[in-house]
């Protein structure tokens, strides 16, 4: 097993930085180019897959899983990430590479998350190692059956299962030369994303908001904690710094019901352009959530509460929220698709979010957001929040717009051979 190495030392300067000094023209442009684009904003046409599939056996439908490789991926956060649930400077992730018998290789990534403390790198590595012997040699085309095997044996590790599902789907799409966004519906090739501003002091949050605005990002998600006055100061500072940006406020379960309602009223009172209040109360405080949903002047999006299909059915049955934040890492890929279906059937709003994946892991979510065209709010920003990994393709980012390649098979991500070699 090899460890993915960074291609450059960690930056000591944040990419989202103060623009109040004399930065104009060229510097502003370079900031746009720097935001999440390694090594450039252009999608690199993927020759890897073409080369592989040309050598592949004629009957790709019979491709079987030949190897599943697991690589620890320790990613430094560009700035300390702060939410109600804690702080982190490094995300200990796991890269999953699935190689099929026709040579096609797909990638997934399991990211640690403050909201899912059980999903540690070590635990996920153990779960995936235990799954591997059950999957190698199986036909790759039946993703549903393979996913069922994973859930049957390792149901405590949805993030690991999501990474496996994404890698399998990527490999099969590459084998059949289908771009993943086409697999998900082919609705559109680009989406606008928000970027997350941590629960930082107001001045720091304002600097990040100003830099994001200068980079062309028009949607901001602001983390808040239980301290209402501090939160209000942070949100107001962000709004002053980026007055044209639309906002979402994410409490990560910080509030009691009464505090959440009071905070929502305060946001409205100060005429702040907040579109949603996300996850105001503890994840399974159904009574509190019902009260907030009933009395909040802002629409309520749930994230941690919608942690599986059953919880989503409960939320829908009792009408506890206005929308759901879909995250592949939270529920697995196939369950996320089921949650999307359930939510759309009853007219709920949909957001898509992420953990702390690199561009490699984020690509599947970008393809889902584009291909399905299903999301009212896209929050796929983790490639800006962590140090870059040496990959190409997947999607391009310019300002807040993420764009997938039209024809590259799978996600289009390519990794240097040195990274994924034994
Ligand atoms: Mg959230």
C-alpha cells in the first residue's frame, strides 16, 4: 500500500484571503485561476480510458472486478474548518480504486467528517478490506447486487460503501465509455456551487466572503454555532462583505427549537438574504424539528437528520422539513438516489453537499448534480477546502461554476500511475 503524496508543500497562505489590500486586475484573475483548479481550469481530455478500452475485450458486459486498491489520503485543510461539531486541520481520507478485468479503473474516496465521527480512516479501511474478498471476481455490471453485499456485511460504514459504489460505477462507466453525468440523466453540464464559510470570527468570515465574491462565487454557506449574537455578527459581516451573495446558514444541530426559531426571526429582521436554515436541531429531535419547521420564517433543510432512507421516510411522513441535503458519503450512492426520488416525489427542495473529499471524490457528486439537474442548491466545495491532490479532469471550476467534460468516460478523473501503482 502506498500513501498519496502531495505534489507541493502545504500553502501557508489561504487561497481565500483578504482582498482589501491593493489587489486589482491581474491578482484578482490569478485568484480565480487558483480556486480549486489543479493544475488549471481546463478539463484535461482523458486519454487513459480510451487507451484502456481500446485494449479491452470486445464483450465489456462480462468484465469482473479484478482488484480493489485502498490508499490512505491525508489532506490538509487550507484553513481550519470549524463547525458546531468541532474543528479540523487534516482530513484522513481513503482512496478506493476498482480495476476491472478489461483494464477500466474507477475511483471513489471516503472522507472523514465531523458529523460522522465513527467513519474514521482506520475503521473505513478495515471495512473495505473485509468487503474486498467478497467482491473481487464478481461481475461489475450489477452495482445494486454489489452494493447489497457491502450493506449486508458493513452497514456501519456508509461512507466507505459510498466510496466503493462510486468507484464501481466509475469503472463500469469507463468500461462502457459513458460519461457519469450522462448515466445520471444528462440534464446539464454545469452547476453553480456555494462555498462554505466556517464558524470563524466575523472579520475572518468577512475576508473569506469578500475573496469568494471577487472570485465570482455568488452563493455562500455559513456555519453557525449555539451563540446567537456571535452568529448574527458573522452572518451580517459576510453579507456586508458580499452583498450580492445568496446565503445558507448551517447550524449542524446547534440549537434548541426555541433558539432556532429566534435566530431565524433575527435573520429575517435584519433583512439578510438567507435562503435556508440547515439542520437547526439535534438530528433525531423530531419534536424540536417539527416545531422549528412550523414556526420558522425561513425554510428548513435537514442534513444530519436525513441519514438514511428510513429517516427520510419519517421526515416526509410527518412533514418535518422543506428540503434535504443529499450527501453520498452520508448514505451511500444508491441510497442517496432513493432519497432523492422520495424527496422529489413530494416536492421537497434538494441540496447536494460533500464532506472533505479531494477533487477525486467530489467528482461523482458533481456529475450527479449536473446529470440529474435535480438540485436547488449545490454545495460541492471541498476541493477548495483541502490541499489539492495530483489528479486531472473530473470537472472544471471557474468562479462558482463547476463543469463536467462532455465525453470523458466515467468521472474523467485521471491519477498519475505512480500514485495508484502498488
Ligand atoms: Mg450540513
